[in-house]
């Protein structure tokens, strides 16, 4: 009499043999591809030449509400001080302090500096913010820096938004600052300009082209 245990044995054996048969019949080789992703660096630096409009012993420039500008016969303001800093310690300048000295209503400054791609990835200047607010090219921004509800300076950002910088490329940036009538005397007024750059393919200015 065949008990249940004996009936079960051949089934088990067949299963084992069929597995061995497959492994013998299928000789194989496997090729491995080692994936290594070496990332580049998105890096931008501020660099000179740093050229204020009102340099040492320079006759002051004035402007008016429509951005007409002219040089006066007085040297009572300035010279403007432009000091770059390496705030993150990576060996390049990422911050620039611009200090206007002894200025007065309708005194005009037009500081100029350069941005340089010292990384390996192209970047696009995505936006410029003044005290946290994005500005447009050619837009005049009025700033109340004392908080009394009256504007103290105005700024016009001339260019550079949307500019693409490839590795090693540099680009000159400048913007107009005009001191207004309500600026207080003997005061130290400060504002912050942020230049925000994206890797080129994440920028809203980037346009794709399909491969042929
Ligand atoms: Ca840097
Ligand atoms: Ca001057
Ligand atoms: Ca730095
Ligand atoms: Ca004010």
C-alpha cells in the first residue's frame, strides 16, 4: 500500500531535477556597467573691477525724477566704497557692500562690478531682488529705508536679468541709485540686493530644443 509520504517523494524529486536541468542548460554571462555620476559645480563669484561712478576726487553726479543725469562742479559726496566679501568661505566673493558717503538729495550713483562663472555649469540670472522684492529690467523701485512712509532712495536695475553665463564667462552689472528728498540727514541707510542665478536648465529663461 502506498502511503501518502511515498506519493509525495517523486513529485519532490522531479521538481529538483528540473531546476538543476535549467541551470545546466543555460550558460550565461553577465556584463556589469558601473554607474558613476560625477556632478559639476554651480558657482558664481562677484569680481572686479569695482567701478563706482563717484570715485576718489570725482565731481558728484546728480539726477532727477526721470533719470536724467549730469555731473556737477562739486565734490562733496563720495567716494563710494565697494567692498567684496567671501561670506561662505569657498574662496570667492559672493557678497558686495556698496557704501555711499556724504550723499544728499538727487545725488546719483551707478556702481559697476562683474559676475563670473567660476563653476562648471552654465547659469542664468533668474531674478534680482531688492530688499526681497523681485525687480524687472528698467523698473524704478522706490525704497523707504527709514520706515516713515516716505521714500528715501530709488533704484533702477538696468540689465542682466535672463543673462546666461557659461563657465569662465563674465558679465558687467550696474544699476542706478538716486537719493530722494525725504532721505534723512546724517543717517546710515542700507538695503540688500540679491542676484539669484539658477542652473541654466532650471531657469524660466531656458528654452529647450528637441534633438533632430
Ligand atoms: Ca562661490
Ligand atoms: Ca564726489
Ligand atoms: Ca564665496
Ligand atoms: Ca523714509
